[in-house]
């Protein structure tokens, strides 16, 4: 059997806990984001190298059946290249935000998942073009940088990926819309809670409001991610995408978005 260290603390506490985790085992799973400050990246990468650690960051969306189908659709549509991706995550998160005041910002909640998905679907050559965020207001209480955030990314071909997160929404939804150059659209909906592990994928043709195809399929991204990681740890299976190098790129992009919003780190 193998010993796996699972780090689930707030991101601003990760750096100190990596040192302790390195003493206890070579296999580590850490809650996203990998670190909350760019300055901590080099320290962590040296730690991983010196102690020969194998580390993966929780990345539910990368292990989703829906993501796999979207990847296949993007790859087989080379003759009708995508022009825009919109990745949205909205949910009410008032109670936890009030309880964890000052421990994190909106960029530490769902944005890491969305950035990771952007890199997987859109490729590594993405740049942050714009970013903005707002405060969460609960009656007379204002929680800085925990309301809404929108980040615009662009690849080397000028194609755009827009990320939107809203922690004040009255409903829950995780979705991806792919707009192709010929005007057709694919819209995917991830499971919004663990109560119903199904995703949906709708296809729209140009100038049609009703979908021409509507697929519903079982999708349990977190369980799939953990299975992939443990299979790699125990049997040297296929290496999951969400390793240290991949998440260094995620943290770097989040850092640029934070800077655009006047946030340090």
C-alpha cells in the first residue's frame, strides 16, 4: 500500500504544509489552488524536486466526461475552428465567505478550476487580456473581492476565452459554451451539486434557438479524478494532467488576473 498526504487547508497555508507533508510521504494531493502567491511557486517546485514528490492538485473539471466530449468535439472540428469559449460558474456562497473572511478571494474558489479547464481546452499559449472583480455584499457587510469576477484570455490566434464566476448568484450552474466560426454552438452543463451526477451537452445550429441534439450522461468528476490519481500512484497508470507544472501555469495566470484587479500575489 502507499501513503498519500491530502492537503485541504486554505491556499495561503499551503506553503508551510508542503514542508510537513514532504516528511510524511512522497505522494500528495492538494486542494486548489496550488498556492495563492506567485512568490511561493519556486519554493514549492524546489521542494518537489529535492524530495522527489509526486503531487497533483484537485481539478474536477479536467476529469469530467463532459470535458472529454468537448475535447473530442474541438479536435475533430479542425475545419470549423472555435472562435470563443465561455466558461461560467455561478452559485450562492454567502455563509462560507462570511466564515472565512480574509482567508481567500474569489480567485481562490472556482477560478482555479476554470483556468485549468481553459488551459486544457484552449492550449498553453493563453494570455490574460482583462480581469475585473467586485465585492460581496451581504446586507450591510462587505467582503472584499468575493462577489463576481470576469477574466478574458486570448490565444495566439486571437481566439477568446471568457471566464465568469459569481458567488452571489441565486442559483447554481457550471457551464461551458463553445462558439464555432461557422456559427454553431456546443453548450455543456456540469453537475452543479453531488446530488445528481449527470452532465448535459446541447448542440445548436446557426440561427436556431432550439438544440438539434441534447445528450445526458453520467458524470462524477471528483471520483474520477481521485481514481486517476490513485491509479497513477499505485499502478503507474496514465498521468493526470493536474500536476505541479500544469498548476504553475494556473497560478501564474491567476496572479496576472489578481494584479489587474489591484490584488497583491
